């Protein structure tokens, strides 16, 4: 039984963590009471079925694993991102996503981002744990970054786009970006570059 905790039902319904489950027609329990984050893990299972958070651990959302050739194609990029993004514990490909480019997940027994936020609001001293950055290999943006890195690993845009992928994953999990000004700058640069490359009307 998969479940997802968060601030509101509306926020959870649009969460990237639900994409693969929705594509398969699976139900996910959405829980918004602050106590859910503390009590549900204590149950462990319900009627013999394990209770599994949709935003933690590796979710087997597809019958087929990511093909070996896809893993090989992205291996160099993943290794580079692990170096460029010291905030994350690991970078890996995922089938958790069907539309979004990236998401952050806690390890199976790690503290979720939602629990960290609840503890901070309660005034509890807590150290933010590193989460895993998962990338959707079928997303055009992820594939574009892979191609850019393959063409020139030293291209400064690789660093910028890697940071954008991470920041959008932070936003998607409901957390705050540590440097919103830098995020806005990168977005503006990306918009400007896109417009410059867009064909003129009638062209």
C-alpha cells in the first residue's frame, strides 16, 4: 500500500511522485494530517500489506527495469552530477516519473522532506539529510543535458542545467530553494537563450 504525506491534498495530487502510479492506475493514499508522518510508519503494514511511502526508497513502478543500454548512455552524466551536486546522496535514473524531469527521494529508512519541515516548525533541532536525485531518462530536458555533457563535459551550461534540475526537484517536494535569486537568474538565462533560438514568425 503506497501513501504520500504532505501539506495539502491539492499539492499532493500534483506531486511528481504520483506520476508512475497514475500511469499504471494504482491508488496512493494521500495524507495531510501532520501526525500521519509520525504514526503511519509505526504500523508497518495493514492486513498483511506493507505500507510504503511513495517518496522514499526505490519504487518498482514498472514491470521492466531501465534497459542496460539506457543506463550506459547516462552513466557519464550521472557520475558528473554526483560531483556537481554535493547536496545529494546519489543521482540515479528512475521509472518513478513519467512526465517530470527530476525528483528528490529519501532512502527507504531516511527522513522525508515533509518530516524535516514539520520538525523545524516544532522547533526541533534536526539536520537535513541528503536525498537521492532521480532523473527521468525519457524527459527531453534530461536527454538534452545528457547530450550537452556528452558533446563537451566542460560546457558551463551543464553545471547550470544540473542546478536547475536539482532546484526544480526541491520545489516539487515542497521545500524551499536555498538560493532563489540564483534560480531566477538561471531561469531568465534559459528563457533568453530559448527566445534567441526560436524561429521568427513566418520564418
